[in-house]
């Protein structure tokens, strides 16, 4: 097992003095029989490594993702912010207070807001990213002298898709912070304290709280269910897929992009879509039609090409040529699994890491709920946009969805032992 | 141990075929050393009993509380709704699908939306209540012929308090459903399916999601922290306090109220306040001032009357006469603990069961976050309003709070073995 994998799977937690944590972490699942939430709250993941934490890390139970806009136009202020964030993130992910020790001087506000004081690290990971507007803002200005280093992926931006209704104030931003943990209070504490540290330099633009991870990032995790009641993300990249596959689909390789080669090699791209789900309409669709729309059996998540679904059939490969009893294709060509399948998309795969959200209800009593879809990919231009375009036009599921926000960020590689800030190679 | 206590502490779970669950449940705490979330997700609480579940039940990690307005003016429709809700709630709290078995007829929509299919019961409890408008609505109408049975507590309503800014559409309602669980997806599933069942009869009026319970309802639970970073609810009623104390402070006694005596005896009142916390302002207050405002040490939650706080001092009784090194009162008379202390409120106590909330942020980047305060009391007119009035006028903490919603509901006793619906004695 090489160094990258060791970090990804949490095995390096031993370096922090926690023996035997890695295996327990990976084995954590959602059902009673497999669940071991005790080890889930005791988990601590190393903040530094070749890649950033929170990508291949076994998906935690809770997420709070936030974007910030830098309000100070001085490059040194941006550097100071990222240095301060780096110190605080390393402390919080280790289960410590911001500032390390409890405040000694009672005449000052405490460095840490305190609502997670004494709580275990709870598997907290904090992942940082840089948005297009950090390089060239909406007015075309290069505020920090970074325009030349802007990755082509950010320069090109996200194309428009059919039927989307994107809220600008809930989309994109200069800086991304994704906090994931097995205790929601620990995730909220992280975003709150980073927001507080940013005061005067950067402002919280939007935040999204999610629960019930909708994807597994490890083969040892059970596949969870989305709010349509289906197992979601079965066909996901997993951390166990090996470096060859991960390098092909997930990590930016040297030579991918001239402008950002020096600082993005070994990084990845974060693509989020806030997807409202029309639950009240979906709930009135027959079970047969629901399964035809998804292309899987609802109970076990088995492909419809499996004649007699059972608990073992979830991971049976999709067979798009298989016929059903009526002689029709068992899986409709417009079914969701067919639309997004790698074999129909030039082999494109993504690492999915999304969460369900429920943000209350409207005045008619309809839930404001859905999926905060997150994918990490080496290049969204080939791995994500074409699939989303096909989904928007052909996927039977699209009728029950509305994309309400979008976010694209460049995720630099992890911090070396002597790095003082995230994005060191971009900003130092 | 009598029958009521047995139910309250989960010991009756044995009746559902789960051995040894009671002790594990009560022992669940927030810190790594004591946490055992595995048993927390395996927990199942009996739906029926002398009292409703979700009151004395050891406070779970997640809450989704919702209020509904009945849109159909027919008493039988209301009865059918409550019967359907009762069946579904009993199934869901047992970890089953709504409808019991998986849908057999694929040509109909599934009875259960499915997003918790295969998930353990996760300690789910569902608690029901009746609001003032069910008896006499805002237009003064007695839609269901229940006006004569309206409790005096509901008739009198909640008085206005200084500095509140209540949102009508997020306050009160005809029917209350409080779902609590150790998995947020299980709580969301419960409210969603009850909302769906209500379609055509009642409409979701408001819903509030909470995390990080802010009170312990058992002496075996550790005291959690609120978003000001302080341990909260140390001085709470606990299920272990004994029937004499619980009958005095929590449960409605025969003779308390003529109009509702026949159906509310053994019930209680639910009082919620959505309290926005000005976190950004609080975070700029010195540690000394924060502690003076609360009246406790921030690290351990020890009363300021304890000269040298340590981990054992949290439950040391408050000594309001104690002096500090400067010869002043150690606990300011306007400190939060002094304002709400039973000894300053004619011995009034309440069972607190609130949760933290974070609902996003405003356009200035400030978190929309705070405490969804819930208290269960025998009579809010003597046990809650006077304290809230004093708080609004004198409490040093009030400057950092704004009450944004309010909800008062009558909570009938639990369901007997042959009852077909919650509130059987009111509606049958």
C-alpha cells in the first residue's frame, strides 16, 4: 500500500497516536449490524498528505460546505487568511480547539467559539478549493495577480444546461470549504470558526448543510439511499479502485493544463449541483415506474437486468442488452443508470460525495429538499458536462429534478509537512 | 421501578424483543469515551405507553419538529388522519416501512417513500400534540366541535414578551409532530411520510430541523454545548428524578383543568421558542464577560460560585450568596443561571429538550443559527411565562438573543394497547 492510499484510507491515523482506527473507519456502514458509530466519532484523519482529506476519506455522516468571497484585495491578506485557516483546520481536524490550548487570557474573546469543546474529532475533514472569481472576478479584474495561473477548467466555466434555475448567491465563490464529520455540531463548529477567522478578509457567500451521505467512497461502506428512496451511487469510483484508475479519473496529471500545471498536479476539481427533488410528485409515481426511471430495483438496488433481485445483486454489472419477460429491454435506454453509465459516456467516471438536504418547506407545505450533488473529477469538461447535458435532455429522472445552484472549484493537492498554507504552490 | 418509568427509560424495549437495550441507551453520551452510537442506531422505543415517547426518552441526536394545519373541516377526516398517523408512527418507530411490508403491487405508488428502507429504527420517537387553533381557529370557529374541551392553557395562549419578533408562519399550528432519532435521515423520513399521509387533510405549516441536543433528559447523558459554547441545561429535570418530582413539574394532574381533565390527565404541555443567537456579536465578547453573562465557567460548566472549577464541579449546586476574590457576588444577579434558577422562580422547573439549529446564512454572511428551545411543563403559565418575562427584562444573555417563533401544544398522554389513535379520549 503506497503513501497516498495510506492517507486516503485513514491508515496514517496511527501517526497521530490512534492505533487501529483505519479498519474501523472503513468498516462503518449505515445498518445496525455493521454500524459502529463509536469508532466513527473517535476517528481523526491527518490534515496533511499528498492529497487533501475529505475526498477519498470514507464519506462521513454529515456535511457543511461553504463558499467565501474575499473582500480584501491584497494578496498578503489572502495569504494570511489561508495560513490562519490552515492552522485552525489542522487543529480542529485533530479534535483540538482553534488556538490549541484553552484561552488563558480571560480579558479577550476565546480563540475558539467552544461549541465542540470536549467533543471528539468525529472524523472531521476540511477540504479547500479555489474558484474562478479568485483568479478573474465577475468584473474581469485580476485582484490578486493570479490570472495567469488560472486552470483552463475554471476559465471555461460550467456551460448552461436545459431546465436549470440557478441561484447566483448560492453558487460558486472565491474560496471553498467542505467540512464533513460524523457529528453535525463538529461540522458546524468548523465552518463557523473559519468564517470568524475570515472576518474582515472574506465573507461567507453561501453554506449548505447535508446529512445521510448519498455515496460510498469505499467498498466497505454500504450504499445509502437518496430521498427518492433508491440506493444511489452504487457505480461510484471507490478508494480501493487503485492508483491507476484514480489517476485516470480523479487526480489532475502533469501536462493536463499548462497554466496550472505547477500547482494543480495531484489535485482535482470539485463540482457541486444543488438539485431540488420534487418529492411530492415522485411519491405519486407507481413503484414500477419509479424502478423503470432509475433502472434499478428499489428494495435491493439491483439492476433491472437481474431477473430475480436479491440482496447480493446490487453490484451485478448493468446489462443494457438484457430483455425482460415482455421481450423489451429490461433497462430503458432513458433510465437514469443508462444515461450516466460509463459505457455510454466514453468510460467517464467520477468520485461522487454528495449529501441529502432538507432546508424546510414552502408556503404550500412542500419540502425544500433534495440532493447536494458533489463529484470530484480530473476534468469536468469531459467527465461531467457531457453526462449532465444528456441527463438534462434524455434522462427520465430529470422531470423530477431542478438544479438550483452550481459550484465549480479547483482543489489543490494536499499540504506537505513544511507547507504553511493550502495552495502553497499557487500563492507562496 | 413502576410502569411509567420503565417505559420512559426504554426498559420496555424488551417487549419488542430487544434485550439489554435500556441500559445501553441511557449510557449514550457525546464524548468518545462514553459514546456508543452503535446501540444508539439500534435503539427501538415502544410507541405505546402511559406517557408518549419522545419526552422522557433520553434525548436523541437529531430532531425534526413540524406543525400541520388541518385543511379539511370534517371531524371524521381528522380522526382518520390521526388513526393513519398512529399506525404509521408505530411502524416507523419499530424500524418498519410505512404499510409494514414492502409494496407488493408495483402498479401503485409505494406506501413508504423508502429513504430509510433497511435503516435501523435509530431510536426514533414520534410525539404528537394539539394546538389552540384545533379547538378554536384564528377566525374564532370551532371547526371540529372541540371548543368545550380546550385546555385553559391553550385558551389563555402565550403572552407577548419584550424584544420578540415572532414569525406567524413558523409558529403554532393545529397539530404537532416531534420526531427525534439518532440518524437525521430517519427523522426526515418520519416527517415526510406523515406529511404525505396528511395530503388532502392537513398541510405542513412549518418544520424545524435540529442537531446536537442541548439538554440531557437523563443523568446518564453528558451535558452538551449550545452555540455560545456553554454547557446548557445542567439544571434540567431528569427522568431519574422520580415520579413525585415529575408529577409536580411535568405531568398534568387530575383536577388541574376542568375542561380538559378527561383527556389531558397524564399529558403535558410542549412549549417551543425558536431563539436566534447573535453568534458574531457573542464571539467578540471576552471570556470573562461570557462567563459572567452565563454564570458558569465555560470549560467545565461549573457555577461561578465554585472557586476552582474542574470537571467534577458541573453539578455543584449554585450558591448565589458566594463572593468572589473582589468581594462581589460570584454569580451576578442578572446572570442567566440566576434568572432561570428554580429558587428564584417559586421552585419552577421544566423538562428541557431543545436542539441547536443552523438554517444557512444571510446576505451579509451571518449564520442563521441558534437554539430551538423546547420545554415540557405541567403548566407554562406558572412554570414558563414568568421566567421568560424576567429573562426578557433582566437576563444579561437576552441582548444576544432574538425569539423568532413560538409554539404551544397540548400533549395528550400515551396510547393504551387498544387505542386506535393518539388523543383517543379527546376525539373518539
